[in-house]
C-alpha cells in the first residue's frame, strides 16, 4: 500500500516518533492511522521495559493550577540526566501528568504504595461476591474488580489519561511511551494535589 507524506506527517505530529518509524508503522497498519499509532505505542513500551530500573535522579518538579484557582498540583518527575529534563518532550510529559492529577485526584503513584489494610479490605469485599464459584474463576473476578476499582481510583499509573484525544492509555503507558522515545528511564517519584475545601494527597 502506498503511504503519502501527509499521513506520515500526521502520525509524527500525533506521536512524536521519527519519520521512518511512522512510515513503517503505517505500512504495517495498511494506512490505518489508529492502528499505526497503537503499533508505535507498543513498540515504545517494549523499548521502555528494557530501561526500567535504571537510576533516575535528575528531573523537575512541575505544577498545575486550574483556571478557577481552586485546584492545584505539584509533581516530581525523574529522569537520568539534566539534558533530558530540559527537553520539550520531558517538560510536556510533566505538564500532562500535573494536569491529569488535578483532574483524577489519585492518592498514590503505584499499587505498591497502597496501604496493605485497604487492599485486604477491598479484596475481602469482592471475595464475598463470588462465593460458590470455582477458586480459579473467583480469583480472576476479584483481580479484575481490583483492577477496575481500587487501582484505577487511587493509583496514578493505573489511571487512563484525562485527554484521550491526545493519548489513549494509562499514565503508566504514557510514561513508557516517553521512555521508549527519549531512551532514558522516567518515573514519577511523588506528587501532591490540593482542592479548596477538599482533602488532598499531600506527599511532596
């Protein structure tokens, strides 16, 4: 299938990936823009998985204040070098995460930070709803309910980015896509949000 320059340009502007990679993804997807974007996202995540665990002590603290002045966030995003921390890609990612936190109001970065007692309580509640089912099926149902309930409600990395027109996927997926592009490990260390008259997650 013939892929024209305008398609490649559109995909590049949408994903930030290089021209040749965009063209290759469009060829693989037979010109389907959505499929091509998904192919690039998965490739970015695959590259990112190889970088996870590398030390990331550089970075920046970003902020977002809603136009009405009633919601504000701070987030520390880490990378491996100050060079990357100063790039537009990193800065834009930081802004997007700060915006999302204001919108979704997570309480922790990842699942490991959830209080053990809370996870046990929610697991017990879900387990009560699957009494009588075979153990393997019951376990899958409980896991699925935790994935769609507790984790999505509280964990930043499990939440779907608030602007699906810009990025379809979770914050964790967004970070992995950025890692695949930037070629450095990137991680959220901590964040805080505050809303007038409402309790906030204050970990910074």
